[in-house]
C-alpha cells in the first residue's frame, strides 16, 4: 500500500523540518511514502484541495476529535487495509482552522493522535513517527518497544 501525506503550507519550524526529513528518509526503506504540501489557505479552500487530492484513495482525516488508537491498533488497521487490497492511503493534515465537516463526513477514518490540539507541523511529525513505528513492527524490527 502506498502512503500519501498531505500537509498544507510550506514547512516553517526548523525542528519539524528536520524531523520530517529524518522520518521520510527512514521510511524509504519500507515502502512508498510521499509528503505533499498543497497550498495553504482558509479551512474551506484547504479542505477542498485535500478532498480532491485524496479522491479514490483511503482517506484518513487527522483531527483531534477523531478516534484514538494505540500503535498496535493502528498496525492492525494498516494490515487489514493491505489485506483488503487498498492501493493508496492518504493522511490529511488540516489548516489552522481544521477541516470542514464535509471532509470529515467523507473520511474513511478520522484519527486523533491525541486529544490535544497540536501545531500542524508537530502533528505531521508525530504521524510520520507512528508510520515508521508501524513499518518496523510489520517487519519485526526492534525499533518498537
Ligand atoms: C492547529 S490544528 C487545527 C485545530 C482546529 N482548531 C480544529 O478544530 O481542528 C491543524 C491541524 O493539525 C492536525 N492536528 C492537530 N492536532 C491533532 C491531533 N491531536 N490529532 C490529529 N491531528 C491533529 C489536524 O489535521 C488539524 O486540522
């Protein structure tokens, strides 16, 4: 399964840029993970761009009000999607005012990394670290404790 992460706007925070680069580099060994930065803007415009860019894929909307998962539960979900033959999953990070209700309604999963509201680049970094953790679990590698 290919993974596309859509995070609006150019990265600005140094630590998030470094962390994102690091995890994308690590993930390269495990499969297809791409990060795309659609143009930023208001919630309506960004949600529309995210909706269009993720059409025809398994749509995972990142939102603090969503379902909270343990890493084991996330691994199980990803394994199930792979077994179902899902070709591409899209992970959608929202603009500063979050996603529209329309985009939330059209999600296959609304996933909360935590109930806290995170700065969007920090949310991106945590998302990538969790995808990396899942990839190492799937391979039986020792990163995960
Ligand atoms: C600053 S937050 C937006 C907060 C906004 N008040 C809202 O109601 O969604 C920007 C984006 O970061 C992501 N994000 C922030 N905290 C998150 C969390 N705990 N879990 C998942 N995604 C989160 C979401 O994609 C969110 O749309």
